[in-house]
C-alpha cells in the first residue's frame, strides 16, 4: 500500500486523493467517448439520459432526474434538445398533468445499437479486460452507495 504524503496542516497531495482519481478517470472516459458521441450527435449527459430510457422507456422527468442525480430544471433543457433531435418525445401524463412523460422515438431506440461501441472504445483505451472493468465498476458503485447512505444523499437503486 502506498504511504500518503501528508504535510502537517496541508491537504493530501492531489495524486493521493481518491476523489481526484475518480474525477480524472471520469474525465478520461468522457474524452474517450467524445469522438464517438460527436458522430452520434450527442453530448455525454444526453447519452446518460438515453441510457436511462434504453433501460426502461417512458419515464417521468422526475424519475429520470433522480436516476441521474440531477434537478428536473437541469434535465428539462437537455430533454428539449433530445426532442428537437427526434430522439425522444415529451408529453403530459394523462393520469397526472403535473408530470411530463419522456419516451424514446424510433430513432432514439435505433441509436442504442450505434452507441454500443462506447464500451468497446473504453476496453480498447484502458487495455484492461471487461471482467476487471466490471469489478472496478462494482467497487465504485459500492463506494458511491456507502457514501450516499452515510451522508443522506441520493442513491441509484437497481445497480
């Protein structure tokens, strides 16, 4: 185990901080995905929204926002852009007019197959195995869920 270099009264060096390692790994992954997402006409946050809908189509804005840890007000402009691109359709819930339902269009469903290449790109860029990346993903999800459980934050159920 690496010994942490701690200066009395100062912060832990950046390279020894778990939060920075996770943050910078996230940025590296997003940079790997960017050229592929550009070809699909998507931003990374839009890709995340589509992933939520690919898993379970026709959800309310509030449920999508909760799953992504976003405010509905942050999500709404993104959904409007996805709708303008013909990937989703938004409509008031006939059972509850206060809710907006979001549903994939045929074009949105079709994009799922094209977006499958992102996982392959990450495997290639990492030089690691799918099994090792899956184990790392499980460890990070456990860490995230434990932190949220201990701080009263949101948690993504079903992971």
